[in-house]
C-alpha cells in the first residue's frame, strides 16, 4: 500500500500519521474485505460449525447444536461459582465487587459468540442457568456484617453474614461432593435461635442444567428446618448449595 507522511501537532509533540491517497482507497478496502472473509472462515472452522478451508459452502451439512452454549453451565459449574462466592464473602472486607460476564446469550444456532453465559433466550422464551440461581441466592440473602467462621474436617465451603438491623444470620453452605455431608454448626455468643429456620436449596446431579425446553429443571427450593438451636447438625445435600436463614435471639 502506498502512503505518504504528514507531520501534525498532537498534544505538543510531533507524531506520524498515515494519509492514504484517495486513488488507493478502493484497493485497500478490497484487501480488507478479503482478509475479513478469511478470518470469518477461520472462525467458523474453530467453532466446528463451518466448512474446512477451501471447502464449498454447498457441500457442508448444517450442524444443529441448539442451546449447546447455554447448557454448558451445569450444576457442577454452579457449585464452583458458589464456592468462589463463599470465599469472596468471607473476605468481603477486602473484595469490593465481582462481575460475571457474559450474562445473556441468544441460544439460536450460530447466534452466540462465547461461553459460558448465565441467561439463555430466544425470541419467545428465556431461562436461567444453575449458576444464575446460585448468584441470586447469594445476592438476595446477605447481611452487612461478616461473621467469623471456622471450618474443620469438612469439604463443605461456607460463609456467614448478619443483618445488623434484624439480627438475621445468613449461613451459606456449598457441598461439592457427590454424597450428602453432615455438618455440626455452633453459633457462639447466641442465646437462642428461632425454629424452624428457612433453607433455600439448589441441588442436582453435576451434569444437569436448564434449557428452553426445561427452564426450571434446576432451581432453588425453599423449606423449613426444624430443631434449630445454637448448636445443631445439618445435612447438606450432594452437589448442593444451601442458604440457611437463622433468626437469632
């Protein structure tokens, strides 16, 4: 490409700027179009949904993989996200914020660009992945005080916060195992705890997820927990995320 130099003033310093001759712009545009076409063909190859280099489009069979990108976000990934969030919550005196991206994905074949995503949609429907519900459980059940937490002899990840106005304690439990885990919970400095407590739970097989066809296959369920005291035992379900809402006296 032919070019000529011009010296221009920029911020008090001299720099070089390329100026194209008008007569050369058409050929330059054509070159960029050829490069763009090659890049697009290469991108399709990497995604496994396009032709091999040099293959005619007419000879390529359509690859039908609806919603595959959104279905990547399984319960196993929700467990990982929840364990990560529990660690952030335990250290929220030094962690200011966290962001999940990308958030939305058009699940029609060929319409998405990256994975994973929290919310899948088409023209008429939408659904949240298990991780979406894990995020809502954490964000909607949190206090303004961090409670000191010790975890001994258990694979369960946990975090605890307290609402300074209501006194309600939010205890989050994340079990990454394929079997339920019995945990012994002791609330020190608490005279009494109201019973029953409320448990919000999302649990499923690691590979299970939601889709346009089954949008609420893996979602949180609310239940009451009896026998709550300052010291009590609780079974965290396999591959489960639990928020225990405790009203301490």
